[in-house]
């Protein structure tokens, strides 16, 4: 295999041009002249033996080789940055970077508050939040791309450990103007005539629902299947049906959608921390984990949070904070 001596500045130049879709703007970001920036990219292309950009008088766009190389270049720069920050972390425990993999419902409903509280304590620490499906979260922790993950139990992987933090229930997402939206006691049979929407079988939520609901509890066969919880909620808002979703996926202050508790469907999921089995967290990751455990405690159950079957006392999931985005991505 030929040895290629990459220059860090060449990689930075390539990524900057790709991000800005042009040499002039990228040069300004890097405080270089366009000519100097162009020479760095030219040298990188010579080392690779391939063109990375198609350049015309009107635009600069990546070639297929460039598109493929971009993700590798980003990873190399991130890896180097993490290594440098790791050295600083060893020298000063209060600075560095943490990488957290997290399912989208938690990323939007809980992480803003958690990260804000942590940054007030340790303002020099940089946080990288990777939101993705449960399988992606597990993979990020397994490969070491994330220091730890936040998701739900159910991943069967001997390489990962799971620490439960709280129990989150599933609710039925409906429009607030639905005839049954104001009822206090509801059962699945009351929605038998509804048009049902569900997430795809590849979703972690779908797998949990299929495994957790008995044959007599399962909702009618869905007429509409979508890829993500966010799309499911969009369909419900559009009046195309109803569907079961994790409670954190719904903002209790949403003007259109509402989550209803069903007396005969008491399905929940255990939310918690995923770590690499046998691995010791970095000092900074440990500090965030301690902060997370301290902050993520379910409060006492409010009267309107008690399930119609009387369950949930002391176990109800904490009400999510209002957030800017209406819908959550799939877990």
C-alpha cells in the first residue's frame, strides 16, 4: 500500500470548500487567500490521484470521489481533534469534549436542559450530541464513537451495559378535536374503528410494541406505515389516523396533538444509559453521567398523570419541556 503524507491543512481546506460550496467563502473562514486555498486542494488531489471538485465559473461541487472522501476526511479531523482535546482533558479535568449518542425523543425533550445545566458547571467542555435510532445509538457506543448512549432497553448485545433511569409509557396520539380526546377512561376497543398509523418494523419502537402487546391487546392492522415517529405524528395531525407513540415524543402543550392513556394498554419502555461493558468512562463523561443521574429523576405523579387503571404512582415519566420542533425523529 503506498504511503500518503496528508497535510492537516490540506484536509481542513478540502472540508471547508465542501462545506461552503466555494473557494472564496472557505478562504475567508480559514483566513487565507483563494489562491492559497486552491493550492492546498490541488496538492491534496495530486496526492490522492483523483479530482475532488468539479469547478466551473458558476459553482464548485464535489465529484463522486470527493463525496466519498468527505466523510473520511471529517472523521479524521474529528478523531485528531478528540485526541488533542483528550490530552487537554488529562492536563486539566475541566476541559475537553464529550460525545453522547441519544435517541431523538430524549435528544429534544431532555438533552437541551441537561446540556445547559452541565455547561453552566463546566463551560469549557464541548458536547457532541449524536441523535439517531436505537440501533445507531448502540452502534456508536459499541464502536467508541460515543462516550455513552441514552436510549431504551431491548438491545441484546453482550458488549453493552444498560442502566435504567426511568420508565416511559406509550400513549395514543390523537388530534385534540377527536371526539374521545376529553374522555378520562379509555380502552383500545373504543378506537377499533379508527384508521391506525404505525412505524416500520425496523423501528426499535415497533419491535418493542410488537413484543410487549399481547395478541388481544394489539391495535387493528394499520392502513398507513411510516418510517419515523415524526412522520407518524404528522399523519395524525393531518387527520389521517391515530397511533401509539412514546410519551416523550409529544409536547403536552401542543395545540393540535394530544397523548391519551389507554386503561388496557399499559406498555412502557425502560429509558437509561448505555455504556461499553467493562470500560471506564473518561473523567468528563463520568461527570456528565453523574449530572444526568442527578437531574433525570421522575417527580411525584400529578392527578392528571395517573393511569385509569391506577398504575404509575411514583413511576410516571417526567413531563417533557416545551420545545421548538413539533415532531421527534424515530427511535
